C-alpha cells in the first residue's frame, strides 16, 4: 500500500469504528471471520494487548481472555492507528 492508500484506509477504518461501536454485537472471530489458525489468533491477541497497553494504559487490565473473539471496533481502531503510523 502506498501512503495515500494507507491514509484513505485509516480514515475508512475510523468511520467503521464509529459505526461498529454503536451496534449491538461487536464480535469478530479471528478464526472464523479472518481465517487465522489458533496460534495466529493467540499471537494477534498479544498484538492487540500491546496496542491497548500503550494507547490506553489507564484502561488496560491483563487477564485471561478469549483467544479468538475481539471487539470489531477495537480491531478497526488498532489497524487504523498502525496505518497512520506507517
């Protein structure tokens, strides 16, 4: 992706965050929806946790958690931030 494509993708993901955070079920299955393996899913949860720890330290609480289902809006937020950083 070039910089302009990244910028537009990040903007689109930010708009999705606004939409997704306002609907009832925010589940995104890393295995079923994204097709990740169990190992990839566990690795991706670690990426999300690291992002949350850095960006929301006052809200971050490490705990046993699902290694498959994540909030769709949070996933979009993390991906948008990563696109904006690169």
